[in-house]
C-alpha cells in the first residue's frame, strides 16, 4: 500500500467511523521513589507487581467511623524503589522503539508531583541513563548500518521531509565541513563525551532484530519547552541567553545593550491534520552521543528554579522529539528511491511534565507563583481532556474535548485520536508530606487507564521485492574479489608467455615472402627465403640480447632494491620497536587523558549545577533587593504621609482648641449675662415687694434718699435707667433710641410676627428689611435690630426690639454684638393693675411706653450672631 502526498507523520487512514477499530487502553505505569531518609514516614506500600496501597499518615483526620481509609490502585506494572533504569526501559520504552522503526508513532510522558523523580526517570544520571538516552542508544544500535549520509533528507518546514539529489546533499556536506560549526551541529566523528558515554554501559546495549534492510534511515531530533503556556525552541541559536539574560544593577534587563525576550513558537496543522510546532529547529544526528549532546545543549537552556520542595524544580514542560525518516532502496538496491510518496516519517515524543505543586507548601511568590499557576492549569486541562474522552467512550456521548485550552493537550491531541501508542509513567514520592497530592495523582492515573486509543495500522513502505540490499552487497563483494585477482604483481616469465606479447613480437619481425614453388628450376625463391630467415634470425638474436641485457639490468636493479629493502627493513624494525614503546606511552597518556577528561566533565557538570544554583540565588537576591527597595520606598512614603497627617492633625487640634476656647468664652459670657439678668429681675421683685410692704405700713415709709440710693444701685446694674418716682408733674427723661441716627440698619422682622395697630410704630430709616438674616445684608450695614413678639402676663402682645452692632470676624464672616433692648407694650386703662404703688390709687390709669435697657451693657458682655464664609 502506498501513501499519497509528501512524507508526513503517519496518521490514521480517514475519519470515517468503523465498528471494528481495535483500541488499546493507555498504558499507565507507576514508579516509587526511594525515601530520603530511613526514619522518614512512608505512606505507600507495594502489594504486588501491579498494585500499590496508600496508608494515611499520622495526624491526618480519620473518616466518620474513626478509622483511617486505606486505598489500593492498580497499574499495568509497578516499579519499586529497587528498580533499575534498564528494567524500567525494558518494560516501558523498548516496545515504543520497535514501533518507531515499524513506522508507528509513540508518546511517553512522566507525571507526578514536584520532587517525585520525573526528570530522573526520563534523563537519568551518569552511569544510570534514563528512558531518553536508552531510547537513543537502542535506535542507533538498530539502524546504524542502514543510515544515509547527511542532508539526503531535508525538512520542508511543513512537518514533512524532502529527498535531495546526491549533488545537493554533497554541497550541503561540503558547506557544513567548511563552516566547522561544531558548537551548532555536533559531529559524530568527534570523540564521545566521557560523561555521556557513561550514561549507558555496553552490557545494557540492546537493538531491534527485525529491521527492514531494504530501507535507508535518518534521525532528526528537536527539543522544545512549554513555559507559561508559551512554546520556546531550546535548540534555537540566539546571540544571547534567552533563559538567563543579563541585568543591570537597577533591575533593568539588557541584551546587546537592550534585552529582547525569546520568541515563542506557534502550533500549526499540516495537510494530514497533524499538529506540529512551526519554525522548530530539527537537527540530523548520526549517533547516540551526538543526539545526547544536542539534548544536553537544550537542557542547559531549560527553565528550572529552587523551591521549598525541590532544589532543581522544572518550571516548564519539556518535549524531546525523535523523528525517524525512512525511504526504500531502488530495485538495484544501490540508491534511495527518488519518490517523495515513498518517504515515511514516524516520531516518538518523550515528555517530561512539570510537577504539580501547592503554593502553601512551596511558598512561591512573584514569578514562581505565576509559573506554578500555569503548570497546575495545564495539568488540570490534561485531566479534563482525559475525563471527557473517557465519558465519550463509556457513555457514547460526543462532547467536544477541550484540547485547545492548553498547549500541551493541543500539541498531542493526534495521539489520543489514534496516531500512536500512549504510555504514562506515574512517579510518586512515598513520604507522608505528599500524601494528599499523591491521592490526586492516583485518581488521575486510575481514570487515564480507562481511556482507550485506536491501535495504529501497520503500513508497508513499498511493493518492491525484498533482499535488494543483500544482493547488491554480494555483487559488490564479488566484483572486488575479481579486481583483486586481476590486479596481481608483474612477472617477466608470464609476460613472455602471454599470447598478446608474443603476437606483438612476431609482428615486429620482417615479413616472410611467399614461398610457393612453381618451377623446379627456380633458383631465386630459395635464396630470398634464406635471406629473409637469416634477417629474422639476426633480429631475433638482437632482441634476445637486448632482452637479456635489460633483464640483467633489471636483475641488478632488483638486487640493489633488495639490499636497500633489507636495510630499510632493518631500519623499519628499529623504528617499529621504538614506535611500540611510544605507543605504550601514548596508551598510558590516553588513559590518563580520558580519566582527566572524565573528571573535567564531571567537574564541569558540577560547576554548571553550581552556576545554575548561583544564578537562581542571584535572581532571588535581585528579587529580594527589589522588594526591599520597594518596601523601603513604601515605608518612607508612609512615614512622610504620617508626618504630614500629624502636622495636619496638630493644625486641626490647634484650630479646634481655639474655636472651643472662643465658644467656651462666649458661653461663659452668655451664662454670666443670663445670671445677671436673673439677679436683676430678682432684685427688682424684691424692691417691688419692699415697696408694697412699705406702702401697707405708712409709719415705716422709707425716705427718699434710700429710694434714690436704690435707684442708683439699679442704674449701676443697668445701662437703661428706670424712671425715678419723684414728683407727679415731672416726667422721666427717656434716652433717645440709637435707631434715630444716620447708621445703616438690618431690620430683622420674622414672618411669624403680627401687625399691631398702635400709634407708635418702630420705623427705622435707611434699613434693609429681611425675614431671615444673611451674610450679604450684614456686610452692608453696621447695626442690627430684631423684632421679637411675645405674649405678656395680661394677655397683651409685647414687642421687643433687640439691637446690636455688626462687626467682622477673624474668619472673614459677620458677627452681631447685642447691646440694647427696647420694649413696646400696649395696656388697657380699665384693666386693674396687678402691681400697686403707694399713693397710686388717686392716679388715673394711663397708657405708657416704657424703655428697658439691658442691665449688663456696661459689663461688656454680648451675644454673637456669626455666619462664616465658605472656604
């Protein structure tokens, strides 16, 4: 069966639904990491080769029955703490490499909480190679003799491969050799890195037996990471370090005097609806060491950080892709079949997922917190996709799987749709602190085992007869053997006996004339024949002499050469003895050099780890310094705000104290005025009572001087003197009202006042009449009068004119100081008087107008009406 189109990643044939599609469940394996210390509490127990049991640690809350719940989980296989890397690879990765060579895709990823050993399972350590280096070793051990030369296959940047002609491939190789870019494209001719070479021992090497010998193979690798849901190419050559950029002292990133962040990649879909990373670097490799060097080059750029739970915690998901390109040989078995439709591409993705973590345990802040959130979100999306797939398969629903919610699920959605086998290694840490996170991982693994993936279909490459490479090799061996037989050393005897050489010599002799005798008496034929034969014999003798002379010369030369050769042989023997001694020295030096190189690589590895740790600490230090500076600025700003608030509060306290001092002074003065008025009223009542008592007993009538003295005392108390009871014909002199002057007045007449039809009315010229006082009116006048009406004791209306001076206050407002009170009162002449004086019975009743002056005017007390301006 032949495929149509360019060489692409294989996909399932067609989207039509078939009832008889064979499906396989996702293979889920479990690996238990050893405890850090022997006295540490363990919460996982391996019951069998496929089952584990989880025990709740001490201090965890029990269930409703008061008992701790123990749960069991089953896997395809469980690897205990003593499992070696080769045992894990034999059960998990070996079958995926066999499928890769058989044109089938594969996906292998590690899953677990942070610090559970995922990176160690995938990569390994010196002497204990993980799944990735063992997969590379098995692949190259299997296809090593059948690999093509470099640049025969070339990526077309659309997830496919093109076949280049021999001339174009040769030009590419010459260009590569001329550039000598060893750092960019590691060469398989270089000596293997001792550290990389020690990843896998020769005893652990394995290979696939049923490899198609009639095909040519080539391996391409790529390495990406998914960081904060963005895809970055770890093999991309950049003039700066995109993972650890340089920083200025102030915390500003720079790159070539200005920092440019690494460019993220996008996902695209090829013509066969397979997802791939557009613009990703794909490097052709020819050996395990070269492939692992490329991996290590990208691994140094991967983002890791130091957290509370893991000193080298992966902060991104890494995807290392092995892409195997194979094409059949032509019918002669000599060259690759120049047909793009026959190019087949299969790939194996090795994914190291970042571990899920809880921020309350890792104490993540800033960028670490953002990374943890994106990691947990992508893993949650993966879990959601698995749940929807399981629901669709078990319940027969057709819900849309949210692959596009995360770059991880979007990139590998073809595998879950039937593009290849899917394997997952769940790594768990048995310590009690990870119990709750381990429970969540176990539930996800248990649910993932129920998801079934369509089984990929076997596809032959072409229909050409098998055994072409073997026949071509047999032909080449036979041709080489025949050429070696014909190309032996020269021999003089053989040369003489060669028929071609004899014919050449015969042709160089004189020609024999015709020797046919017609007449017996012919005596000329025989002499001519004898003469020719004699010349031929003479020529032959000359040739023999020349040949002998030449042979003697050659023999002498050969003897001379033999003597020289013997001397040269003796010299060579001496040189060989010396060379063997030198070889021994070189071997010993090489052994020492290899040991030193291995030690140097180990030290470089440690230096690299220390450098990464130093960089992480420096980055944390810069972050803490930046945070400290920010807090210092914030503290200084708060202190300045506090001082400003204190000054403002002190000003407000001072203003409030002054205000309340004034208010207290005003209230004290008002209270004093009120008490003095009350005292004056009581004195007046006492005087009136005294006068009544005196009138009732004429014999004890007080003398006028005493009355005058009382009047003088009253005058001292009041600024408005009361009328003196002298003679009836003499009327008291009334003080003229200040309202008769030329000052400008504010006449405040409340709207509730009643109009009184009396002859005497308070009329004030040049007055501004208002019903409610306002600042505008007060600012235009100097005097103020308030008309106040109240009901007297006899039921008549009494009108009081309360007068005061208007002056400006310190705050810019207007205030009124009350200075005088005038009373207008109307009485009926027939009404009996409640207060009688001595000798008043003969006096007729009269309508009188009394003027009362505030008794405390001379004391300086005042009432204020103040209205402040708005600020």
